[in-house]
């Protein structure tokens, strides 16, 4: 019946967004790279570490590893959490799902230890996606719901939209199409609101 069908536009929204947000950081990539670079430079200045060969975070494994060393030396937990998460993204791209999950868990542990709620939510989102890939739908639903609660608590609408989308995908896979559509509708409404603000 009509109530058991998901609107194709919402299914496409879920699919597109899940691909875009696979690694979970909700800041635009350009802004994220800039903030990471600022942190690397600040850490290097504080600790006298040379920046030879470090021409911007996000280029590849060597740059990530250099950034990770600098953030740890400078005791900048946000930089460590982000870099671990992005190293996890590289591991996933290289077909190493166990390393992906390990790095996401390391990032989550650091974020929890110092109360970085946005990064806690991002790592929970990524671990939820990993659980979904393994068809552990109970775990995936729990992780995405936890991520969603944090995003709503801190007022991160973009992050909440991501969590609603990924939760909708889990519910869809479980066959709970009504709940899935409800979750997709929340994500769609948030997307419209963000788009409206961007056009003003």
C-alpha cells in the first residue's frame, strides 16, 4: 500500500547523504582542512617541529601521520580525534574494515575523555555505518540513535540530519518502512532548512 512505500526522492536523499557523510565530520571539507592546518602549524610552533613535507592535511597517509604526531605532542585532543577518524577513512578506502573500526574507536575514546560532543557523535555515526555494513542492525541502530541524541542536544542540525538519514537506512534495512520514512522526513526537513539559510 501507499503507506508501505518510501518516496523515491527520500531514498535517493538517504543514499546520497550516506555516501557523502561516510566518515562523519559535519564541517565543510575546506573549513575542516583549514582548521587542521592551523592546529598543525600551532603545534609545530609550540614544539619546534619542522613542517617539511607537510603541505596540507587531507592529502594522504603521510600528512595524516605527521599531523597526528604534532597534535599528540601539543596535546590538542580535537586534532587527534579528527585525524584518527580521517585515518580510519583511508583504511576503509583501502579495504581494511577492522582498522577502520579500530581507528574510529580510538577517536571516540579521546573525544569521550575530554567531552568533545560533536566528535563523539561523528565517531558514533561512523561506527554505526560499520555495524550496518556487517548487517549488525541492532548495534547500528543503537549507535545512530546515540549519535542523533548528541547532535540534537548540541543543536548541530547538519549532524542531526546525517544521523536521521543513517538511522532511516538502518530502519529501512530492518523492514520498518514507516519508521524509516519518518526518519528520512526529519532529515529532509533539516536539509530544506539548511538550504533556505544558505540562500538568504
